[in-house]
C-alpha cells in the first residue's frame, strides 16, 4: 500500500523521494513491503507513506515567508511521525535522505530504523574541511549552474544540467518528453533544495545522538560528493552500516530498484525482529 499522507498505519514506513521526483518513486518499494507482510508476524501490515516535497504538484511551491530551510521541508514528515502510535521506519534518497536525517534529529525516539541511499547532506562536506573540499566545490558548482539557469529563465537548460550531473551525460536526452516537461516545471525549486542542504546548521557531532539502526547505501558509481557523505555517516552514527550497490549510480533506487528495495525491506525486517526479541 502507498499513500501520500496517512493518519495512522500499523507498521509505517515513511519514504522520502529525491529532488525532482515524487511519491511514485517508491511504488515498487510498496510492492516489496507488501510481500514482506507475508514474512512478518500475522498482525503486521507495512504501510508505505510517501509524502511529497515543496515543488511537487500535490504540495505546491514554497510559501516564501522566510528563507527556506531543511527544517521547513522536514516539518511535513515530522507531523506524520507524530500522528503514529508507534515508531516508524524512515527511508530517504538523495534530497529525501537529507530531509530524513533532519526529521530523525527532531524525533530520534520515534524511529525504529533509518535507510538512506546517498543522502545529500552537503553541509557535512563543508564541515570536513580539506577532506571534503573538492567534493564541496563540485556541489557548489552544480548548484550555481542550476540557479543561474533558473534566474536567466532557461528552465529547460537548468533541468538538463541537473539531470545529467546526477544521472550521467545524456540522461536528459533519454527521458520521455513528458518527464522533461515535468522536470522543467519543477526546476525552480532546485536552488532552494541546494541552499537548504548546504546551509543546514546541524554540526557533525549531532549525528552521534542517532543511535538508531541505520543502513546507508551508495552506488558503485556514486558521484564524489554523495560517495563521501555515504562513507562518512557510519563514522558519525553509532549504529550505522554502509553497503555498496553494484553497477548503480546516484539514481540506484530507480535504476536498480529491485536490489535497493530488497535491501531496504531486509533492514526493516531485521530491525523489527531484533526489537521483538528484546521485548520478549
């Protein structure tokens, strides 16, 4: 089952999509979780909740009432978490991973597990100093190029460079015209996403508070910035582990959905099994 917004779910899995995508990114994960129900306890019904971000048609643009922050984006997820009777499993990809980390920091005791695929927590790169300097400069460059296209009114050009950076040269040309049109409508939100991720004020030390079973994934061919972030998070989070998805890049949850979704489901099932044993 997949829903954009659920008041209450028996076993909620909140999945946050990447920039430019929407709830449908996680449809196949919902199917994987439906199959996981069969393997879980008879009373368990995993429900996938996939809230969408500002800039999506279901939510609309950011209000503009103040400078946009990651906390503003995470507020919707935090509200959904607060409506659940028990703990949630939190999943995030790229921008959604950055939002997931922010939500986790706000509600650490409400989370049963976290799964992150190349979370774009770009503020960490700056805090790494020389270790992350080249990767941070790379992100600043693509952020500037995207913003310049938006300001100039070249929305299609901005969307094209954004997609080709994250998915590889020629990826934009390979997209269906309807998808190109959707991304061209969305791309004015991209500079806000970059700014929120880059200027997030959370210090590196704060992540030590997240003693939550966490699976961090990256593609074998991950871009340098998200590769470094994925490899650094297990050093910061006491209960985190890293796995590499063979042959995948940054868009692994879409291009290698079966492998990624199986890993997510396995992590969730293992965390629930461990929690059940501890409660007996």
